[in-house]
C-alpha cells in the first residue's frame, strides 16, 4: 500500500531515501532551504517545498498529521535536526525517523519526539567492514541481539550434501533461509521428489532435503562467532 512520506533535508541521505521510496511506489514530499538541492531530487518526489524546517509556521502549512511518517534527514546541523523533530512531534506527526551520528544525539532525539533513530554512516561502516573482511561474504543485514543475515558462499565441503545431512542448526547454530545460484545455467535436483529445475536467482523454499552446490550462495541467520565456523 502506498504511503505518504515527508522528507526534511535534500542532502545525500534525503535524496537516496526519496529515490528508493519513489521506486517502491510511495508519495514523497521533500523540504529543504536549498533550491538547487530540491531541483536535483524533483524527478523522485510528488511535491517539494523550499523553507526552513525549524520554523513552526512553515511546517504547519505542510499538513504534518497527513503523512504516514516523516524522515528528518538533516545531517550537518544537529540543533536544526533536534528542533525540527520536536516541532514535527508538536504538530502531530504519526512517526518520525531522525538521523544521528552519536548515542548522545540519539537520546536527545528520542526525548524530543523521534520514533526511531538511524545511524547511516555507522551502519554503512559496519556493513563495509563485515562485507569485505571475508571473501566468502557477499551481503549482510544487521538484526538485533547480535544476529544478522549473511549471504555467504556454499563451502566446497558441503557441495552435493542435503541440509539434513549437514545438521547445520545443531552443529553450526545457523539457519539457512535461502539459496542463490551464481551461474544461472545449471540444473539440480529439487529434493527427494527428483524433479529437475533450473537454479533461480534466489530460492526461499528451503527444506531438509534441499541439496547445496558449489557456485551457490546461502542466506543464513546466525551470529558472527558461529559464522566463522563455516567460512
């Protein structure tokens, strides 16, 4: 279902957020004081306004309660970000996602109306470190409590074996969520049924009799200390 989103700040973070929301089919309004920045993002938004978000009189003209959520994407002026977050909350914003660069900023934002706080630079830094610290990892999504979803190469020693033969949950403390083929041309058995099917881009129908092959990657849910036992 399409949502209505307000983004305040048309810098890189705000611009990329607008582009992705547009791609997902949502209606986006973006606000910034810089007309040049607004012009660059116009192809990806349904509406845009030039104005100062710390001015309550300006924000009150935007119909804040009508948006499903608001993103405060101001990155270089924390005081403005904090004032904007507070004013959005005062004006009845349903949900506010604010950007921070430190835990201290996070505390202030949460106390002043933010529903969620994101750390784009920190999250990208973590992703880069994990993604490129091993040749076996091709993607990574951080979850809570130390868990993450990792896309890793199927170890050569696992090739041709079924998941129940490997007993991965008990031995390695990992859950295999999906398998992706990297060759795109090979046909393999779809399990005990013996049916043949081409390896698709990603297979989420994982069963105990799913057979793993070299040339595939796996999406696994686990913690880093268990992941290292595999890779």
